[in-house]
């Protein structure tokens, strides 16, 4: 059955053009005539390319509207440090407001050249390791006390343990994973629970870091997108990308590129978070084959060591 929530508004070219012209027409040259093409539709937002260098990002349901506000507030603070490392992020160049035809905030953001990372093979991602590690070094800095809260991302693992156990039982029950892989996954999660918790101030985290939110030109990482879940907490949540995005060689280079920023316990928790995200993808991607495939690949990476022992 479909997992993706239905859109609560109809977003078409006429609506997007209306918003751009009526609100940003004095700031975007040729706003009325620039080519406008829909390029992506996720669970929460749609993205329309506007000309050669910009894109319009709009929530497609009410629950996603706060995500746009978070990006508008936080990305201008984070973008300079990340982009100084050579990786672009979609910091809004115009913050749109609701009007009589569209009920929520929306943004115009820079267009980041490259292809979605999800379509690039793991064996070709080795070159992403260093720039991604550098970008996370700029991102994972102490956040102010009023950071956007998120009850699911960057929290202590114990707070997600019940949900993880339910997903594991579901996947096992419907034969989506076999007994050995289920046992290996449970072991990885258990080790994460047993590891020392994050004991420092919350640091900024992306909150949804996987290949679908990375942009690349083959082996060159060009951008990190979709900061709607940005929050602060344990950086291990973002570091799960080591298993979500890379093969053995890429993961080793990525971990090495982070240097001494993260201790061993953080990587154990990151491994556990990778297991949790892989199971989430497998559970909620019935109508998204690319993300279901990512879930299967990631879980294979997460459990490879245990299954080969």
C-alpha cells in the first residue's frame, strides 16, 4: 500500500509562477518569464526549478510547513561555514509567505548543480568522503537553546527503541529480512543502546542525511539539500550516513576524514542509527522503489560484519 502522504494542495506551474511574481518579482529578474519546471516531489515538499540558478521549494501538506520555516531560520546561520568547505546548501534567497492561493510559507533557494546522490553507485562515491566529513565538521557545532526540536532525530537511542523493535518485528514477520539479518540488526541496535550516550551540548544536525539528500557530479559531492528536519542533539544521527551512503572503502575514508572529532561510542551509536534508518526505509517505501532499495543496501552494509563472522 502507498506510504507517501497525499498532497493537501494542488501545486502547479500557475500557482508557483503566481507566488514568485507577486512576492519576489522585484528581487528575481525576469520572474514572469524564467523557465519553470517541476523537478522533485517528496513526502513533505515539491521543488520547481526556476531558470538556471534558482528553485522554488513549497510544502505539500500542513505538517511540512514548519520545516520550511526551520530552513528559513537556520540555513542562513549554517550555510557560510558549510559552503566554506566546498559543499553548497540551499540557504533561502527569498522567504515566501502564505497568500490567498497558498496557505503556507515557501522559499526560493539556489539551484545546486549535480545529480541526486541516490542514483550514483556506492563504488563511485569514494570522493564524497572528505568533503562530506568537512561539511559535517562545520555543521556539528554547538546550537543555541532555541534550536528547532525534533522528537525523532538526534535523541538518545533509548527514546526510539520501542519503534525500532516494532519495525524489526514487522520486517521479520512479513519476511522482508531473514532471521540471521534480523538477529544481526538487533545486535547492532543493542550495542548502540549499551554505548555511552552523548554527554555534550547539543550540536546542529541535518536530521535526514542519506544519499537522497546529497547532490553530486559523479564522484564529486556538490551539495547537501533538504534541511527541513534540522535540529540539534547527538551527531551520531548524521554519522549514520557512513553506512547509508558508502561501501566499505568509502566508509573507511569518511570515518578517517573526520579525524578525532567523534569518539568510539559515537560511531557505535551511529552504526545503530544506520540500522534504525534502514529499517524505516524498508518499512515506509512501498511506493518509493529507490528508497526501498536504499533500505536494503544500507541494512546489508550495517549487518555485513556480523553476517560474515
